[in-house]
């Protein structure tokens, strides 16, 4: 009868050490390496380009605030959500600034260490020759009767003539050139950094304003003169240069025949300007893509339109309003326009008008008046009249291009509205007064832009193009020449070449030059 042996217990093992984490500094180093990698920089560059897309198809407050207001009226549900994402002010949005700053930091952290390494390589010796030059992509060997020292001396001369950096080792010569490739690449990225900084500084310290100016009028470079103004985050209004611009006349020419009839051929505004209070007044022909440069600012011609001139008499027969009113185009092809006239000084009731203007009025097939041509060949205007309270005294802001009809009573509407020609008075029903279309002026929309980073950005862009061209045209090249003594007083010469991105174009020429400089047979020293 056998007895089972008691089970033996295994000896307890010492507990293994728990893995130690990399810590906060380790995570920071890892995050810095990820941020400064070229892959991250490319992703951020793509995000910057993607972020500018909404600014190309959505109106921006800094450029066209009236179009933003129109978009809100037409999309009452969608517009507030887009506004919360800052899509109507893309380039000032926090998310765009975050991407922009991260891209700048990523490029700086990637390029600056590479620049330091590149300068160290420029001062370093060319690399030692490999042990076996015959394994290189380009190689050649031959024998010569010249001594090894003579071969190496000739090799140094030939390579220096071809602008190689040359250094000598024990039995070989090492040469290298093509540093301009990496230099151009670094110059491109450094110029890109300067470009980003210039654009950012221009956005921070610059300003942009839009103003509508009618013929015979002008504006001063002050905040109160602009219809829309946007300054950078670090902009100071006290730095606005004190210049003044007056619009004397505007002329637009159009094609009068052919399939492109009505297409504009030229826009020209004759203006006068004065830089400061004591400077002389100068004249300038302002045209598209030919801005006026004055005291660091550039004045651009953005658009134009018509400003019919009206005289409004109230119910007491007094002139309550007289002046030109800008009408905004509703049809860019024919310049049919809409506008609003507000007469708060009319008695006994305030008057308001909504007008339709046609530069060249003609009836269509349905008998309705339309504009057939953008030039004012037959100007006519139709006015819808209201009376009551314009709501100007309650303190609420109103657009000059809109009429709030909430507290107004229509007095001239529908079929009673007839087109008016020049100098034709229109009596208002109920003795409310009269209105006369007594003239026509034109107006222009000007954009005043001051960007202190414009010139540095242009210079950086040119340097970046030169750098990228150099990096594409130049290739890094290395050549080694080894000379060893062989039997019979001869010398074995090995030549090897290595080029990044292709074959060395002058490798064969170097070899042929070395062969010609070295005799194949030893000189005959026997005397006759």
C-alpha cells in the first residue's frame, strides 16, 4: 500500500517592480516632439488652408458688413449658429488664431534646430571614404604610373576647381558640395516663418475701413467717417494718419454692342487728397488695382453705384429734405438699385420712402419697368411713400438703407406708384407734401487698408520662392578618391561618387580629368 507524498509548496517569489511612468516632463517632451514634427506642421498648414474656406463663400464683417446683415435676414435660423463659430469673421476667430499660432510654433521648433545642425555640418569635415568604393552607385578604378601623393594632389586640385569642399585623409581625398540644397530648404521654411509673423503682425496692428463717398463729397481718416471699420487687436485709433480724400467725379464705361453688351470696360474715379493739415492738395486717378498710397495706407476702389438727388417738401410746403441718397444695386448687370429716403423733419408727419431706381429704364414684355443698361441713359425712379413715426428718437440704431415701417402708414403704394423722370415732382396724397427727382450723382465705395506686415510678407514670399527653387535645382554630392601603391611601381586609383536624388552629373568628367593628368606608364629614365 503506497502512501501519497505530501504536496510541496513553491517558494514565494519576490514581487516584480511596477513600471514607472514617463512623468510630466516626459509627456511634455513627447508632446513637443509631436508638435515640432514635419508631419504635424503639414497637418496644421492644411488646417489653416481649410479654415480660410468659409471666408471665401460667407460674407465677412470686416469686408462687407451689409452683406452679413442681409445673410442674417435671409437665414434667421442658420446665421446665429454660424456666427457662434465665428464664420462671419474667420480671420479673427479664436480657433483660427489657435491653428495659426500652433503652426508658427511647430515650424519654429522644426526649422531652428535643423538650421543649427546645418551650420554645424558646414563647418564639419567631409565624411571619410567608405572601405569599398566599388559598392557605391558610381565608381571607377584605374592604374597609373604616378605616385599616390601626386594622384591625391591632382584630385584636390580638380575637385576644388569644381567647387567641392575638399579634405585629405591618409590615402584618400574626400570632397562634398551641394549644401545649397539644404540651405535653400531651410531658407524656405525660415521665410515661411517670417511670412506668418508678418501676416500676424499686420493683422494685429493694421486696420481696414470701408466708406461710401458721393460725388462732390469727401471723408477724413477718422473712425466716425467710416461706414464699417475693423482694427487689429493691438490697433490704436490715435495712430490713424490725418489724411482727407474728396471725390470729384466717377466715370464707368461699358460695351454697347455684341454678346457682352453691358460688360464694364473701365472704372475711374478722379479724386483729390491731402496728407495732413498743412500739405498741399494733390489729384489722383483712382482705378481698380491702382490704389492710392497715402501715409502708409492704401485706398482701393471697391465698387460704385448711383445716388439720385431728391427734394422733399412737407405738408406745410417747406423743404424738409434735399440731397443725394445712395441706392444699393440689386442687379450687378444692369445696376437696378434700391434705396431709402428718411425725412424726420417733415411736418405734420414724418415721411419715409422706399425707392426703385433704373439707370436705363425700359418696359419689358409684361409692361413692367426694368433697366436695360448699367449706364444712366434714361434714369427713372419709383417711390413708395409712408408717413408716421420713423422711430429715430427712441435711441435704437437703424440702417440708412432700410426703412422700419412698423409705425408708418402707407400713403402711396401699388398701382398708384409711377416711375419718375428727372425734374418731375410727385404730389403726395392727403396733402402730405411732394417729392421731386431733380438730379443724379454717382458714388464709390472705398476701402482704406493699412497693413504694416505687407512689405515684409512680400519680401519673405520672394525669398521663400528662391529658397524652394534652390532646394529643387541643387543636389548633395560626395566624391572620394583613394590612391594605393601596387606592385611594379604603379598606383591603383579608386574613385567613388554618391549623389542624393540621382547620378552625379560631373562624375565621369572628374574621372577623365584625373586619368589625363596621370601617366599610364612610368617615365623612361635610361640615358642613351
